[in-house]
């Protein structure tokens, strides 16, 4: 398998992108979030920064671990909160294939969530994803742009680990 073209996301761009999403949330006067929900693993750092930028409290779910007590069980609790009127913005680093967002939406809906109280934000949104997000900073087209993004928190990982993560999803690479 070929080595992926790694594209580092610099800290300054990450901060600017986070602030762009915060501005979008502030401009959406018809819908106000009560909580930011960081999606583990890639959405935890953006969620924390967005929580600080907006002044909203942050919760988290850990999709990446596939541990029910930290993912599916928490989504049931969050679904109950939305039924009571709580509005949630789920945050991830990238909406690439749509798999994570699709899983979370389905789990929330299956647990009886008021889906009008749920929104999604990502730093990068792939226009060819099967899922749409409500807020984003950058948009790409994976049919054209095949690079693998390396976010600041991933830059501390060994290069081999980053390459392995990228190669685990070969359809996203050129």
C-alpha cells in the first residue's frame, strides 16, 4: 500500500477554524446550544477549544473506543436530555465518510432523541460524505483531495501510527 500524503494542520489554522465555528454558532440566533459534546477521539480537542470559545459547557462521548459505557450508554442519556429540551452540538475533527456521525445520529434517534435539538460541527467537512454537518470551517471533496490530515494533537504520535491510521481507510487515499 502506498504511503499517504500527510497534510499537517498547523495550530494557528486549528484555532482559526475553531473560532470560525464559534462565530457560526453565535450567528445562528434561531438555535442555541446548551452543551458542546466532543466525540472521542478526534473531536475531544476541538470540542474543548469550542467550549472555551463559546462559553458553553462540554460533555463527551468516546466513539473511537467502542466501549458501550463511554459511548452507546452515554448517547442514551444524551437522547433523554434532548427530549427534555437540551440542545447539543456534537463536535468532531472531520466528517470524512460520515460513519461516525451516522452512528451517533442513529443511536440518538433509536433512544428517542429530539433530533431538532441535535447539531453537528466539524473542522473539515467532506462534500461527498454520506452525512451533512450544520457547522464547519473547511470543506473538501475527497474525490479530488486525497491527503490525510494530521491535526495538532495527532502530530505527537509516531509517524508510523499516523500512516497506519491513514492506511486503515484506503478508499480515502489517492
